[in-house]
C-alpha cells in the first residue's frame, strides 16, 4: 500500500472522529425537539410568547385610538380621584390624562419586546465573544492561554460581584435617561452570565474524545474551536438566552419604574405605565394592574419555555 493511500485513510478516519460529536449533537437537538413537543410547559410558554410577539407586531395597527391622544381628558379628574373605568368604547378605561388604556397596552407591547430582545442580544453577543475567547484560551492555549483566561474571568467575576439591578441602575444613571440607556444597562448585566456559561461548556467539551483525536492528527487549534467545540457548546447558551429575555423585560420595567427609562412619558411602555400609575393606585388600581399582569405573563412565558428547553437538553433527564 502506498504512502498516499495510507494518508488518505488517516484523513478519512480523522474526519469521522471530528464529526462524530457533531452528529451526536444533531441527534441531541432532534431528541430535544421531540421532548419539547410532548411538554405541556413548553407548549404553554411557546403559545404565550407567540401571542406576545404577534401583539407587539400588530398592536399599533389594531389599536382603536391613538395611545398619546388625550381625547377624554375632560372626563377624568385625578385631583378629585375620579377616573373612568372599563366601558364600551374604552375596554380598559382611561388613564389620568384621558388616554385609552387598551390602546396604550397594545402599543406598549412593542416597546417592551424591543427592550427585552435588544438587551438580551447585547448581553449574548458580548458575552459570547468574551466567553468564547476565555474558553478557547483555557482549552487549547497552554500555560499562556490559561493566564489570559484567568485575567478575563477575574474581570467577569468583578461584574458578577455587583447585584444586577444595582449595576443596571448605576449604568443608567451615568448614561442618562433614555430607552437606549435601558437596553444597554440591562444588556451589560447579562454579559457575565453568558460569558461564564459558554466558557464552562467549552471547558467540558475540551476534554471530549473528538477534540483529542483532532489534536493528535494535527488539526489547527482555531479550526477545532470554531468548527467543533463552539457548536457543541451552544445548547446551554441558547437556553439561557430564552430565560434572560424574561429577566431583561423585568429589569427594564424596573428601570422605567425608577424613572430611568424613556424620558417621554407619552410614549407607552409597560414599565413607564407602571410608574405613572403608582400615584393613582388608591383611586385607579387597574392602571397599574394591566401593565403589571402583562409583564408577569410575558416573563412567565419565556421562563416556562426556557425551563422546558433546559430539561429537554439535559442528558441526565433524558429517558
């Protein structure tokens, strides 16, 4: 047998060793999807999320009135505690300025979804880069790589040492009051969570058989990380992203409630609506109940789906 033939066989064996885990990963996702379809928790969460997304997309177009128009202001007297409750033309009643609450809830869903998604993407992207670099250095970087990983993770530990809401409030207070500030502040809080999760998953994958086989066959370290280790480390990160959406919506509402959200109170957003309603809670509690229930149900939907995905992807829970 010629040397070239032997080399070709070795290459084919290397490809099989390197793709074995990928095939396992693909079957893992198929099995996880089958488990999700049988999970009542996943179905409920997915339905809630789907309804929320549809509402956020079509809400501004189906709102019966302008969310900023003070059409019925002469019917509301907040100084005397006189408010208009639910009625035929105003399903949720009126706020303290005579604006239709149902229309504001519909339009405010889009703002709430936008804040949650953008904030989560900020945390996911930056955390993915930091965690991926740390995991790559720690897994295949030798002594120098482990020192770099140690420096990166000490920085992440500093961020984790601060309470998340306090860190978000500090960032928002420094940057000024705006909706963009809320997105950045909530997104920065999510960075260390994604970074540590991806790094830990990569460290676990770094000792797998396919990585050892690829290293022994001389495959470049960068290729091992990008084509094998990272793809097989993504499942817990995706699950965490689903759970972080719920957290982001709650924290964004908290910042808006503290007065660090959108400076224009006329633009409806559920957190801002809660802030406005607190002054009139004794006389018009439903002004606070509607946005609070919207936030709770939406966060619950993301949480249910995230927990169901975690259970479906956990090998210890698979039958």
